[in-house]
C-alpha cells in the first residue's frame, strides 16, 4: 500500500501566479555528487570525542567555471558530516574565522541550552567556542547551522551547514544500508540564486511581486544544489540506497518524489527511526526537516529525485503552498549494470522510539504564527515567553494565522504530530520530529516531550524555520525548570551583559 496515495488526493491552489519556476529539461546530471567528508573526532585525554570546526570564508566552484565566494566549515562551502553515537561524550571546538560574529546550533540535538548554539551563544569573529555534552538520544539525522539573531538566513545561505548522523545500538542492528557515501548517502538540498559573475545573489524574493497581499519569504532560488553540487548525479552500486534528505534551504518547501513515480520507503523522520518502514511516493520536506528513505534499484535503472508541484496532497479541500509550487529536478540516481546485494527492508525497526504520548490533562499551549510574530509578539532576547516543567509532555497547538509559509521548530525537545484540524497527520509526518510545516487547514496538535533542564540564562528557542521570518523575530524563548518551580522561574534573561 502506498500511504501517500490513498485518500490524500486534493488540488492545491497555487499562489505564485506567474512566478512558477521549473528547471525540468535544463539539467544533464553530469556532475558526480560531492559527499561531505566524515569528520574524525580526536579522542581526548578525558575520554571525550573532540571535533574541531573552523568557520571561514573561501571560494567555491558551485557553477561550472565560475568562482563563488562562500562560507564553510573546514572547507570553503558547507561542512563535514559529524557522526556520533548514543552514550558518546562529545566536545566541540568551533573557531569563528568568518568576518561576522555567528553561532553554531546543533539542530535536533537534545542537550543543555547553554551548549545549543542558539542566539545567546555568540562567537565573536576570531574567537573559539567549546561546548560539550553527552549524546543521550536515539539514532537520527540531525544538522548544524549558524543561529545568530538577525543573520541566520545569510550565514546559512552563504554555506555554513552540515549533517550530523547519530547511531545507537538499535540502528546498528537494523537491516538498513549504512555505508556512508556508498549506500547511505547524505543529500543536503538547497536552492540558490547567482549573479552573472558567479557571486551568490542574496536578493529576497518579494512575494508581493507575485502574490497580492503576501509578503517576504526571503531568498527563493532557482538553482538547486545538492551537497553543493550543481546538476548532480549519484552512481548507485547496491540494490538499495538509503538517502538522508535534509532541506537546508532558507525558505523553499519541496514535495519530493521520483520522476518515474516509484515507491520508496521512509524509515526516519527528523528525530529518529520509524517503527516500521512506510511506503510512499511523495513526501513533503520543509526547511530544517529531515527524512531518511530507502530506494530500491534494478541494474541499469535511472530515476530523478524531483521537487514536484504539489498538485496532489493531503485530502484537505485546498492547500496553499508558497515556496513549493515550483518544479525542480534535484539529482539523478543511476544504477550500475551490476548491483551489490542489500539486506531486505525489515518489516519493523526494533528499538525505534515509541510515539510521544501526552497524558490526559496534559498542559496545552497555543502558538499562532501570523505575519512575523508568534502570538502577536516579536522575539525579545531578554524575555522568557514560556516556562515548561522538566520531564513532562505537553500539547503544543501550532497554527498558521495567515497565508504565508511557516515552519515550526522547537529546540531541546522531540514531538509527535497528534492531528491537524482534527485529522490524522499526513503519513510522512508520523514519527519523531522537531520541525513541522504548518498547514493552512487547521491547528496542528503536537505532543512535545521536555526532558532537559535549562540554565535560566540560556533559554531554548522555538521559531519559524523560514530563515527570513526567524531573522525578523518570529521566535520565542522558553526555559525548562524543575516541576513546581514554574511560578518562581525568571521571566527575563540577562542579555547583552
Ligand atoms: Cu535549525 Cu533554531 O534552528
Ligand atoms: Cu514563517
């Protein structure tokens, strides 16, 4: 059964008017996909695994024959893949050699807020930052990127972003492809615009030019890069390939599938493995979201991963889908004439995290995303918006109050989508998550688990992951305090001291 097919068909209203873009037919898939290097941690005397990342500007050949000034970590563009496992004690040295102060945020990592790399952990130009923590969460595909308040969009767009792969004893045993870069392949999908001279074009796409009454999403690019590779292909050498998909775009939403409409199996959402692989032929990936899929090949097969115009979706009456009603070919997958065998896809993934369940009477909080504000407020670095008791599961109701694209992300927590407007969430969103596209057809109820206490001076963030919206203040702060201490908890953060 293909879950995305049954009962979920309906027609989108596109809101782009005549700004509908496509690169279909323009690519020849001639460049081998770059695979970000796996960063080997150095063991240190105290038993920690020590990763060193240097953020610096450089020059990249992103488009053939053109030089593009870019930013990256340990290289001119993007960043190495970090790999760690549950139980590891990790220590990072992040050296900021960029011309601007920045931060480095471990998106999806469950760790103390002071190590989180949010807007309170600024790294001045020339300085180093040395967070450390113990990995205590399930296997998952996470990522890392800058998070300085007001400049996240430009820092990510210039190229600072990398993937994090977490393993655990269950993922070790799961019969899933696991050879990095061979049959377990990171795909960091990003859209860019370039000036004629090859420099990155940071001009924001004003939706007002295309949609009456709508506003700014930030940069929407017409050139798709995968791991920084333009016009890419990947040579498949095994029967099954696991793709770790990351939407690292500033604003673009992708409705992903293959040009031959083949069925694939989703095996993980943002925060970990699914209990059972799920057959799909499309999945939605909003900025910041990850999905792991397993795709099966016959010898000599070729197919293209495409971001489709979302004309089929969700079974709700209409869905406006700004930022995703374009059609973009992303990468060709070409199978060799002879393929190595792969393990059969397991029916169950043992040890995958159980759904977050909210107890009866769980505390509810409501968040309405409208314009550039959440609940009518703009981010204030000195204000604590919510105080959450540790060790609880709450129901967070997140709602889109306008026609814009908004993507909810919460730090330091994992959630499951309970329902949207009273209906079951779409199949690809059923699993452990930390980022979620807000649909227009109703309030999404999320069961959110909060386990990590915060230092009251270092709150966690929740925000819109459309980076322009985040930079404009569509963000709030929360602390996690011992149960019973909520009323006494400070509602301000010492900031700017
Ligand atoms: Cu990926 Cu608060 O961010
Ligand atoms: Cu938004």
